[in-house]
């Protein structure tokens, strides 16, 4: 068993470092763009005159960074080679996402928006997996080029983690479907031209089958953005929308009639392992910065690093980070080897624990840095506010733990290739 990072991937990290220094850092420092990352970041990023939406200059800066990353061959790393990618693996993405997040705040990898020079375009990967031939012909190039995309309309005002009980429903009318309902926390809806709306088309509340995904144009009659929800970390791109008699053609169904939940679960598994790696990277950044600060800060005439009250909490956090890193790498490798649904319990373990660890590490970093750590002149409060979100979204940690228990006690089953045992308790 070899735990070394593959040589080609280690070389690629060095290539990314070179690209960041050559292309991204100069862009970050030009025209006072650093305002989006220093103590002014929340105010600079937020257009308070437009209800708290992301500032247009901020979004354009990220778009320019993505264009440069794409031109350099980095942005599409996880895409198939046929679409300009590098056939990147889940393991590769986990290592890269952690590595970039561990560098701290910057245009190379903004944790708040999930912007990165190595793209996480799960929409394109889902299109390759679940799209019809017609949809692939229409969407793949645009998704790869970033010309358009779609938001995910899953969560509802009355239903979050209990997605199978959603109230949004669709009725067939000839070659069309009529959708009625509401969605909330619809991230990116302020710009998205399409929304992947999940609606019940058959079955009863609680059934896993019978939920259908529709690629719904946001300019459809009856589709309305009701409000943009302000959050712990501004700006906001999270909307609450309503659908009243929204008509969409039958060919907008994505992933097959009644099989939308599988699309959602695939999205969650792909995204959760990458997001877990990012949280781990941010946690490692907080730990590393705290250790370095403790070495040079000398209250009462001696470095903080000599105090066990400083040493012990950071030593525990580092131990947890090392164990989590091993689990994330193992889980990502198993996803590549056995499929995205073969290690759903491990994905949940990685996700909930990394998000919790990140919040604990950011909190500890604030404490070690004292008043400076609490201020916005250090990034720890920003990291905490952003990653606190992930203990709720894409499956609250209680749901993740419940999911793990379901596999442990035999209430749930996960897929594995014939003849392959995924692990005891799975």
C-alpha cells in the first residue's frame, strides 16, 4: 500500500504554483483587487445598493482568473480529455483542492464562492453522465467554455434535508410539463439562465423514486425570484424562487423521468469529497498560521509556543487533520476505483468531520491570535463564517451521521462491484 502522492500529481502541483505566481498573483494585486481579500473583503464583494448581491467587479475578476486558468490548461483538469481536460480523478481533485485551500485566501481559490483555478464544474460531469444525446450536443461545449450553466433547485422552504418530501410537483400536459412549487437557497440563481428543478412527478412523499429533474429556463413565465437571502457571510447569491404553472418541454427532463434523486445524490457525492478536501486545506492553513504566530508572539517575555495551553489544542487539531487526510485520500481513491456510490458512508464521514474541523481550527486560530485574530485583518473570521455554512448545506452533519449509521446498522445499502467488499459495516 503506497500513500505517496503520485509523481505526476506532485509535479502538477508545482506547475500550479508557477501559474499562480506568474498569472494570478499579479492580477490579484493589480488595480487594488486586493480589496477583495484583505480586511475590506466583505464590503468590497457586496453590492449593498442591489440588495446584497455579489459586486459585478468581483465576479468579473473571478471570471478573468478562470479564463486565464482555462487558457493555461488548468481549469478543466477534471474534465475528459475530449473536452479539453486532463481526465482528472477524484483523488487528484481532493489533493489539489486541499493544496490550494491551504494557501489561504486568494484569487487562486476563493472558498466563499468555490471559485478555483482548477474548476469544480460538476454540472458538466453530470451532463456527461446523465444527459440525453440532444442535451449533450446543446450543453457540453457551453458548460466547458463557461458560457452558461444551471443552478440547482433542490431545497424548499418547508423541506431541507427531507428532500423526498418536497412539495414542488409537475404534471404532464401533452409534450409539456407544468411545474408548481418553490425552492430556496438556490445558489447562483442571480445569474443562472437555467435552474435544475427537482419536482415530484409520481409516487408519494418519502419515496426515493418519482422525483424528476427539469432543466428549467429562469425566464420562463411563472418563474420568479422572490428574494435573495442574506447570510452569515456576505455577499449573497442564494435565492428563494417560486414556480407557478411553469411550462417546460418533455425534453428538458434530465437523468430520466422519476430518477432525479439519483442525479442529486451523484452531485452530492462528487461535490462532498471535494468540499471536504477544501475544508481540510482551510483547517490546515489555520493550524499552520497559529503555530507560526505562537513562535514569534512574546507576551510576558516568552513565546506563546512555550505554553502547553497553546500547544495542546493545536496538537490535537493537527492529529485530527492527519487522520482526516488519510481518510479523504482513501475515499477518493475508492470512488475512482469502485464508483461514486460505493463509499457513500465514507464520503459522509469525510464531509461532516472536515467541516467541523475547519470551524474548530478557525476558532482556535482566532484565540491564538487574540484581538488580531478576531479582526478582519486576519482571514480566520472569514474562514469560520464561510465553512460554518457547510455544517448545514448539502446534508447537515446530523444527516451525514445518520447516513453513516444507516450503513453501519444495515438500514441502507451502497453499491459496489460484484465480488468487491467495500468494508465491514458497509
